[in-house]
């Protein structure tokens, strides 16, 4: 029996026994999938958006303040033949989500000729580093609003705008597995996101919506005021405890997220996928 990549199954010979065509979900639905990436104007989010477009998805990116950078990402996707747009969103302000949902609905109708998205990538975030003894309530709340509360309630708000059979990718951190001084709040919130992701997978399974977590290791972007990228000493330290011998870059992460938004990952659900080059193994 021969199994071809295009779903063709031939038993013995096509002429003798006929041909059966088995269509995948993507073949049955030729409509392009749409992914929404929060914090998609730079760093990890930018690479995620570009890699998703390379996979053939249309993309909506959100940004908080970097409107020109978001426009540049949209332009890059459009130059490659894809369709994209950018919307302003502060994921740390839950009260703004109703207005954002209204804008998104309008953009989907006007720009994409549809009413729903297929994939949600909760990526937006910022760094914050203090030892436990110095953490204030305002510092804690600032990180919590973006990294957990915002993720939780934005996902809740967008579920009615998601097609069945799609997926959610939540961005976590290697710091949920290893402990680094000064990251107690950030890492704790990312641990909460990982737990939330498993519950999403459980509760949304009846809709065929998968939910997974991608946990990057130490990545050289402008995250946390480019803390790693601007410190040669930190880069050497990370390299020394990483099996592949270097810190990560944004391009190491986007492809993992893009994979999870394709049919190739249709049986991957409720998983934490760490992309850290083998840090502290």
C-alpha cells in the first residue's frame, strides 16, 4: 500500500482497484487561516508573525506603542504576498478588551472578508527583575496584568471570535523550569500561564481547539531593556550552561510557534515545548 503526501491512497494499482482521495482539513477548506499575535511588532512576536506568514497564514499583529515597527512587519508580510494588519492593544488593561474586540471584528470583515480568526498567540509582555525582598505590590500587579490576567481575559474575550479546529499558543519561559534570582514574579506568572494552557486544552477540546505553551530560553532581544543582548558577560554565562553553546535569538522561536499553527501539529495539545538550546540540562 502506498501513502502519498497529497493524501492519495492506492491499493495495489489504481487501475485495478480505483483511487481514493483522503482530504485533510486544510484541503477541504481552502480559506486562508488567520493568526493573531499580540506584541507582534518586534522581537519574538515579529519573528512569529513573519514565520506564520511564510506558512501561508494571514496575520494580525498587535502593538502597544511601536506603531511604525508594527507597520513595518505588516509591510514585510505583504511584500511576501501575504495579508496582514496591525491593531493597537495594551494587554495589561482588561477594560480595553471590549473596544479591541469591536475593532478586530471590523477589521476581519473589511480586510479579511471573514468574521473569525483561527489562531491566537499570546506573546505580548515585558521584563521585570527584582529580588523577593524588594518586590512591591505595584511591581507585582504591573507584571501580573500583562503576563497572566491579560492573557486569561483576552483569551476569554476572543474565544467567540475563534473558528473551531484552530489553536492557542501561549508564550511562557524557561524560567518556569530553572530558577534565576530576580525573576520570581515573572516566572510565577508564566507558571500560571502554563497551567491555564492545560485547562484551555481540556475545556476547548470539544471545539477542536488545541492549546500549547512555548517556553523560550534566554533570548537576545530588546526584552527587559535588552538585558541579555547588551551584556557580554551574561551571554557568556548563558552559553556556558547551554548544550548548543550560545544564547538564543528571535529566529529560534518563531518557527516553533508557526509549526503549532499548522496541520502538522494537529495532534499536539496541552504541551509545554521548551526552545532553549538545551539550557541547564
